[in-house]
C-alpha cells in the first residue's frame, strides 16, 4: 500500500520497484568502487621493490722502494709477482711504486742489463697498510771473455769447432756455428762464478769431425781465470778480462808438471809446479792470487 496516497500496490508493481531498487544499489556500489580506485590511484604513488645488501669496496695498498745508486737503478725494470702481477720502470731517482694492490703475498724483482741487484728479489706481505722501503742496491757487472787458442792439427783440416760444458766430462754444446779457420776463439758469454769445460774438434773438407781434444777447465772469477790439464797439442792457453787486471795462464801437461805464466809481465813470476809424492800438486800463493783448484798430475819424467 502506498502510504502517501492510501492506494494499494499490486504484486507486479512491487516486483518492478524492487528490481529498480536492486539495480540502483548495484550501480551505486560499482560507482563507489570506481571512485575509490581513482582516489587511491591519484592519492598515492611509488615503487615497491626489494633491496640487496652490498659489500664495501675492498681496500687496496701499495708497495714502493728505491734502487740505489740512482745512476745505476734508474731505468731498471721492477717486476711484481704473486697475488697480482705487473712491471714498473724505476724513475731517474731509482724509485718505483706499485699501487692498487689487494692484501696478499708478493715478490719484487729488479733487473737491468749489465747490472746485478742485491738482494736479487724480496718477498712482501700486504695486509692493512702500504709497504715502503723495499730497496735494492745495483752494481755494474764486469763483462768477461775467455779466449782459447790451440796449435794447428798435423792433419789437413778446414777448421775447428769449439764446445763448452758446465759439467766435468760433458755434455758439451757447440759454440760456433761454422768452423773457426784460425787457431783462436773468444767466448763472450761466460759468467762470473761459473766453471766451464772446453774441448775442440777439427773438421775436414767433407765436414767430418774428429774426436774431442783433451778438456780444459776454466773458472771465471772477478780477478782471474785459471785452466789446468791442457794437452800440448791442443788447447794451450786461456785468458780472461778480469775486474782489475788481465790474467794470462798457460798450462802444459807434459808429464813434468804445470808451468804457469801471467800477463802482463811483472805482475807474477812464472811458477813451475811438480807433483808431490801422492801424485797431487800443492798450488802456492803468488802475490795474493791462488790458482783455482788442485789437480792430479803424472809423475815427473826421469
């Protein structure tokens, strides 16, 4: 019943009114939802994401030092090995620096042609600070040459090959790629403190080499080179450019002992050494220079 007019409302009209009421309620809810969505979208904005923790950058350090004297150390190559590798060239004052190094163990090694360094290499451990004063001392190396000479073979030959070893009795390596036509050969690759063993062979016109000559031993020292046990018919002298003087030593193994001579004249007088009763020689000291080693000899001829 319509309360305003007092008219009774029948069932079909009631259903129609109820349908429109429900439809209006639904539209209102949809409209409210749309307005709410727009309001939320306009009222807030931003990006939702996740963050990850990052490690702080690793600290790095340096290694530095000086090569002295500056005149010798400047221009030297300094090599870094170990946890990282690299090279630096020492500046005009002999200084070098390696930077950006992570903690770890390293080795520093300087080098320069014609110079030796003391120490030859140094180990460095980097932990929480820079390492300084990794210093070296440079010293010029004295160049040495060993000159060999021999008497001519009694056979017809086209030349001679010279062999050198670092072990008594060989093996030997060939020093000259083509036969030496003369009777001398200069070895320019000898090193201080090294002992060498030399032999020669003669070669005929067909390229055939004869057996090795007797071996001669040469000890390269700062001041002298000594040779012993030289056969008279082959290698008969060895000379070396020493640090302060030039020594020429001639050894003749002829069964009657060894005759030693020194050049230039006046430095030492000739020394004649004969075997003792036990077949070995006692090599005397002459003006502060002692021959390199003792060597057994044949008993003297009657």
